[in-house]
């Protein structure tokens, strides 16, 4: 069991030492580096009307930094890519299922991946707008096919 009195003593001693330290000693190193970087305090003078640590800077204003190569995908592109990926997994699954040399146990991880990707695609396709009804229908049919295969496999339809 932990000695609670010991913890309280440690907390109180740290609080006292933090209160007793002047602000200039705490931020002195960083403040000096910043003032040197900004070209301030070259003569060692500060504005006495400002509180300590709040001196004005003479740095020029920063401009906007343009982004290069930034490409944002819209929702329909995301759904299209996820549908394509799920169809690719279903194709690989059907090829392995047709191969008599591949055990059902080795196919199970692919089917779990198919189920996860189907859930993700269903969530993404639900947020498509009314202008993407064809894509939404294709994505939904792909999800239904994937979930149907998952249920067949889990039910044991392929066990002979």
C-alpha cells in the first residue's frame, strides 16, 4: 500500500519550490534565444512599460506559406477506391476458394479482411450525396455480396 502522507509531502515540497522560483529564471534561456533570433534587445534595452516577459517584437509579419502537391479527395473518389479494393479482395477470395489445394483455414484471414472493408465501405457510401446514386448502388451491391460470402463461410456452406 502506498503511503499517502509521503505523496502529500512530495507534492507540497514541489509546489513550494515552483512558487519560490522567479519567472525570469524559468524562462530566461528561451527568452534570450527568442530575442536574439528576432533581433530584439541588441543594446540590452527593453520597454519598461511592458510587464516582464511581454516585450514587443520587431519581427516582420509572416506571410502565407503555399502548399505544394496537396490533393484532397472527394467522397465519391474515396468510395470508388474502397469499392475497387473490396472487389479485388472478393476476386482473390473466389480464386482461392476454387483451388482445391487451398484449405478453408488459410482463406479465413482474407474473409475477415473482406468483412472489415465491407463495413468501412458501407459507412463511407452512406455519406454520399444525391448526385452519386449510381456509385452508391454499386458500393451497396458490393457490400451485400461481401457480407453474403462472409455469412456463407461462417455458416459452413463450403465444408464438405
